[in-house]
C-alpha cells in the first residue's frame, strides 16, 4: 500500500503532471494512486524526489 494519491492531493499536484515528470503513462500513475499496482523501489524514490518528500512518507501515514 502507498500514499501517493494522498500526497499528490496534499501538494495540489495532478496524476497527469506526475506521469509526465516520470515519463510514465497516466494509467500507470493512476494504478499506483489507487493501489492497484505498486511502483518499483526505483520509481518510488523518483516519485519522492519529484514530490520533495521522504520515500517513507509515501509508504506510511504520519
């Protein structure tokens, strides 16, 4: 399980914007956000860097 959807909402960032930054399809990011599919560790760290959060914040609730 991940918190990508919540972090995007907190930061006011769209899934489409993140998809473009990661060079991934919108559907892939949407699947990550809905916890249908989990990002690789590498992608998780890339997402964290782009969103300027700790990777741990994408995995656990504060």
